[in-house]
C-alpha cells in the first residue's frame, strides 16, 4: 500500500492534481503552485524549502514546471487500491476473531501465537493508546473509543519492532504487526525507503537527460560537418571538371597548331602550281615565232625563283621529321584518388590516417597552417596528403596567376619613412600617422593636412607608451605583447595580452601618447583583433571561441567611466565551424573577415549584415598562404600572400594583390615586399605597409 501522505499536496492537502516539479525538486499541484507565482516580479518562493526561483517570463515558468509523472502514477495507483479496500475491508477492527490466527503466520521476527478468547481484553486496555493518531500508511484507523464498538476486538501480542506485548496494528505496506508506540518510527523508515528510491530515480533521470541533451548537440555538429563536406565535394567536383575541360581544349589547340606548322612549312601545292604554270608557258614560247629578249629574260627570272623555292623546300623536307601526336593514357584512375576515401568517424576522435575534416576547410590545400602566438610566421605542419594535393590542386590556375604576375602593373611607391623599431601597426587619424611595434614603441608623424597621405609626413615625437603605467612590472615586456592598436576620435586604444592567452588588458592613451586617467580596462573576452570604424565610433572585435563578430559603441565625448564602454559588446555576425576568423577590415559601408582555414574573405554589408561576396584564394594556394587583407573604398580587396617556403628560413617574401570588384576578382595591381608586417588602406585608398629591416623598419606608401 502507498502512504497517503506521499500522494497528498502540501498546499491544498488533497491528492495531487496534475503534479508539477519546480527546480528545487519539490512537487505541488499545478494550480496550487501557479497561485504562488508572482507575475509582476516573475519570482516563485518554494512553499517547502523557501528557495527563491527567478524566471524571465510567465512562459518560462510554465515550461520549467515539469510534470511529475512518477507522482501522477502513484496517485492513480493509490486511488485504485483505495477503491479495492472499500469493496473488501481489510482493517483489523472489522476482522472476525478467527482471522487473527492467520495474521500470526506472516510475522517474521516474533511469531504471534494463536489468539484465545481470554487474551482479548477490551475493557482493561489503555484507552489513551486507542485514541493516539496513527500514520496513514497503516490500513487500521482506530476509533476514539473501542468500548463503543462492541463488535470490534483488538489484537494483543508482542510488537515486531520493540518486542513488547501490547495492542498491535498491522502495517498495510509490509504486513508487520506493530504497536502504536512504534508506528511513527516505522512510518519514517518507510518514508526514508521511498525517498531513497526516488532520489536514485532522479539521479538516473538527470544522468540520462544530460546524456540526451549532449547527444542532440553532437547530432547538430555532425549534421553541420556533413553539410560542409557535401558543399566541398560539389565544389571540388566542379574544379575537377573545369581542369579536365581545360586540358582537353589545350591538347586540341596544340595538335591544331602542329598541323598548321607542317602545312605552312611544306607549301607543296603552291610549288606544284607554279611549276605547271611555267612549264606550260615555256612550251608555248618554244612553239611561238615571236621570241623576244624581254620574254626570255622574264622566263629566266621565274625559273630562277622557282629553283630557289625548290632548294628551300628540299632542305625543309630533308631536315624535318614528320611527327604525329600520341596520347599516353594513364593507368586506371581510382576515383578515391581524386576525391579521397569517404569514412565515418565518431565525433571528437582522430583518424590515424587523415583528418576527416581536412577536406572541407582547406579548399585544395592540405597542409595545416598555424599562426604562432609569439612568432611572426605561419607554421606549416607535416601532411600525409601529398598525393591528393598533387592531383586536386589546380596547376592551370597557378600557372595563370602568380607565374604571370610580371605582366600585371605594379603599384607605385610614393614615399617611405624610417622607423626605429619593427612596424607592426600603421594607423592614421586626422593629420597624424601612428606607427607602433609589439611592445609599445610609438612614433607619431604629422601630415601636411588631414587625410593627405600623398605628401611625405614629418616626425613629431617618439615615445614609450607603457613607461607611465606604474602597475606594469619590469618583466611585462618579456611576457606580454600588443595584440591590437587602433586610433579614434578620443583615444589611442591598445589591447595587450600575454603571448599564450587571448584575453588581456585594454589601455587608453591621448593622441600624444599620454596615459588616460583610469584608462585601464580588464578585457576578459578572447578577442583576436580590434579594428576601429572611425566614422561611426564603433570598435569591432573577433571572438575566436564563440566564432562571432562583436562591436562596442564608443563615446563622442570624454566619459567619467571608461570601463563600461568595453564591457557592453553587441553581436553582429555569427560564424559556424570550421570557420576560423583571424582578421577584420572595414570601410564606410562594408566589413571583411578573413577565414584562415578556407583561405576565404567574406565581405558583409555593415547595415544589413548580408554577405556581399566571398573570395577564396586560388592564387598559388599550394605555395602561398593568405594571412591578411584590407578593403578599398569601393569594396575591392587587397590580399597579402606569404610565400610558405621562406617563412622559416631567412627573410619572408610577400606578394600583395589588388583585386577588382568583378565576379572573377581579377588582379589589377601587385606589390612585392620582404619581411612585411603592418598594413592598412587609407580613406583615400593609399596603401601603407610596414617593413622590417634587421631590428628597425620603414613604412612605405603605395598608390
């Protein structure tokens, strides 16, 4: 039998009607607990443990009041047992005396002897004991006065719990005969058993529920990976078809050119026609009586000319060897060598032979590229996919791009200035040019007028940014680097972090390089790069962990609390795996994000957040790695390609390609540099590039 207290609501004291469990694991009728919910403050205080629960809306409160199916089934079972009990009474008070002998046979510890008539003493037993309340778990509800019911007889025997002889009642749950003094203790034991079983059930439910939730999340990730692979296979198939079509047309053109060469070199038909013409006219001359000196001279000239052509043709025929084209067919092509072998692997496991995600994220380039945090080059990992790279990389694209770069106009060098350190960051604002290295060595130059980059700027001052920050230790420069350096209306903003971490500290300086009072803000977001939109006073930021593009709205006037502006960030564009954002560039209307994995630049409209276009690096993708890019005012791109063979051995070589705005993104300008670092495009589309020369550097301006 089920204890009635287990199926009784603590608020309405009735059986549970639609039992619901709140977050603290206590259950009540849904109508009862809904009455305790405060719709104004959206709070609920548990009537049992007094724990405060806060909700975001009424709908969330309804959703988080989970239906307690276990209690609902207990209520149903209890009501069913009650209906059976009312049809067949089981209380000892209504049993005939002869039934006691049967009861004694089920006692386990102390057998109750067969009851004789003289052992039933109704008038002499303790009346107060009969009036004591007993738990609902027992099916015997004793009357207030046993003497008033002359037909009722009580059971006098030893209690199975305390082993003391007295008036007993029978537990309807375990059928044990227990005295009224031990009833409360016995009920608490039963309640403890029920609570223990329920706790075990809840623990099992929470474990399975967590596992189910994790399964759903992993399923979504697997679906995303599968869709990415489908997209890659479609693109790769198109590239293979284009490559085959190009080779077909190339071979046909070569053969046609070969045939035309033989036809032009021999000219056999022309010689035959000339010979037959002269032979016919010579025969007519011999038959004619009118033979003049002029006619003879003309024929001798023609014969001499024909002899010369015959000598030339004879030499060509003797020296030339007729060659016909042959096509050596390859061995039987295994389709898996073109697309790779399709496998299915468990999530978060690595294949011993290849990475199952290497295909969709590398776009034909299968070596892993990793940017070192404390070094200025790309680390190229070893790869087992050389045979795939040789087959799938497009040699026609490479041949028609970087190998023919000499035919493309080079950007004009307008001026260059010296800098006393390595120019990692080059920025302009108004009539000032700012150049900074990774540790805070700043040089400020003055332009002839605002945003006039065409005239060579003049040096104003050279300063150390962090010498006035007393909180910095002497070893900070050895442990931290400047990750981002931007300038806007009010401040110079510097984001500084440790080499092995993505979070750090934001420092604010005046345009003269002096620290702002209380201009130090802890920045706990894993930002990869900060980029300033000077027209809108918006600071853009990449979060590499959340794969999201965020922005901060900065003030127009000097605020009293600087830190609050760097705590409130707003989401703008959300990326999905395996997108790996590393650089941002902005102009008046658009912003661009570089995906390191796919070597792709995504250009978005700043207002609508819609993607305007995507450019995937196809220019020498097996020899050059796209590491940076910038936007011109017309939304065209400047991409920086690093030659991978030079990144670890000696000076690094770089190629800058200016692409037009057509769908093919044709190359319209180039720059070649060595050991180049900082790069920016001004508002008037001049290109500024910082170049290292030993431990110092120069900044060049191209147009």
